[in-house]
């Protein structure tokens, strides 16, 4: 039995006042919601770069065609081009510029997650080394490959001057960014924050997961009895978090209610077999939202489709929620977008709340009977009050987010 920590007091809720997501499902919220409603996966068996592996990937169309503005050209890499593509969707750029005018350039923070950042740029630069092994003179590590590059790029793109940081804790990165933002706003350092994450395809992740024997040769099948690994995807997810305006809010506004984080450090890559760190993250998120397990109407699972990860998460969910709460993984649709997964799935969870819609987990042919959770393999419409979104990374870096509709508060 995990102890209740009375110090996990709620922080003021925050309004997800604008958001956008670009992934293999499409560009923007309408494309994302449409693909989920149609149970359409964005995974494809297509070539990427020089990769020679039998696998499926979640590739975002048009990234290679993106041209950064001249004043941002020194940030050019696949990761930042993907970010720029997402910033152009859903009127987000205009909304963020209005927020800057409203709050001031120094009062908006940037908290983004990534795992590999612009490492593809370095991979390509190494192929162009001269006879002495020197990297090409046009290679710009600081503003492309560097982990901080994505936050620096967004800060320059929006002419912001507030605090900016990048979280790189593997698959929990962009979920944990929400926690950083919530604490900074509650402490009074800033009035609003741009949160989310960007991670793009590269050889390091594809060959790296292949070397760990975690890469599937077919579209990934979370929670399926025959699941055999994950499918790598890419995505850019952005959310504007602001304090709740009680006078101008609407009942279908989505709020960030609680963030739970833990670090169990059980193993460098494998999760704790009983999901203890995951349980701590979920319980902490509930406590900080002031909710009980029975208040959660749907769980967006981490659900990577690796045998050990799904089993550990299922044990944790079963221990906290039992068999009642509907849940599913959307990685069969998007692929595992790594450092962007937490932000992407927070946005999918927000869409679920706004539209009363639980997306079914794709590619399931036979649910694993050992995983004792209420897994939804088909779409389901139902009014939702609260949604939990899980993101669990290598090294036991776990994060859970609780989102809710404004009408409940």
C-alpha cells in the first residue's frame, strides 16, 4: 500500500487556453480529432533517411518542405522545422502573439520537452566530415542539436523574454514540462507558459530502439496479447497555459488540475515490474487535483506496446483504479513520439474532454488477458469530467496529468 502524502496539496488550476498538435495523424487539431474518430492510424511502412530497418514509423508530412524565416534560419534542423509547422496551425501563432501583448514578453515562460532534439542534423554533419575528420563549417550544434535549441527557437520566434527551459527525461519529458510551468506560475514568476514538446525522427532513436529489441516490425499493438514492440513517431505539441479567468471562462474549457511526478530509478530502461513509480505519479496527480480514483472518467495510457511496459502500467492502473475506469493507448495511431508524447497525449486528452470522446486503442486483435484493466479497443462517446494522461520514461521518470472541464469547478 502506498502512503498518502498530505504535503501533495493542490495548486491553482490552469486553463489550456490554446493548443495545437502536428503528428503523423495530420497538421492541427481538426486533423488529429478526425483521424481519431475514424480510427485511422498515422503509422506507415515508409523509408526514412538512410534507415534500413523493417519497421513502421509515424512520419509527419511536409517537414522537409518547411522554410524557416530568414531571421530564424540559423536554427534550421528537422526538429525546429517541425515546431515551426505546428506553430502555424490552429491560429496558434496569432494567439501566442496576443498573449505576449496581454502579459508582457518577460512574463511568459517556455517549458518544452524533447529527447533527441536536432540530433539528425549532427548525424548528417558526420557524413560530411573532411579527410581530417573535421565537421563541416556550416554545422551549428548550439542552435540545432543542442537540447535547449527548441526552447531557444520558440523564444526567438515569438520574441519572448521570460524563463525558458527544456526537460529531457525520455518519454515523460513534455508531460513534466506542465509541472514546471504550473509551479512557476503558482510561485508568481510568470503569468502564462507555453508548454509541450517536439521530437523528430532520427537514426539514433530508430537504430537505438532496434538494438534494445524494442522496435516492432509491424504497427505497434498496445495491450495486445501478441504485442512485440513500439513504433517510433514524431510530433510537435504546444499548449498555452494561463490562470483561470472566472469571468470569461466557458464550461467546456479544459483545465490542468494536477501533475504527479516520480522517479523510481528501478532500471536504466525497464519499468518497475509492479509499476510502483507509475502508481506514485498517478496518486500524486490525483491528490494535487483534489480528486479520488473514481472521479477519473478515462485514462490515456502510456501504452508503448512493449511487453514489460504495458504489463507494469496495467498493474499500476489496476491497483489504483481497478477494472472500472475506461482506458486506452493512442500510440497505435501516432506511434511513440518520445519526448513529445506527454504533450501530444495531453492535447488528445483535452480533445477527449471537449468532445466527450474516448479514442479506442488501434491495432488490437486480442487483448492480453493478463492485463486486468478496462481497455477500450473501440471508440466510445460519453460525457467526460476528468481525464488522466500517463507518460512514463526510461530510468523510472514518471509523470501523470489530470485534466478537467471548467464546468466541474
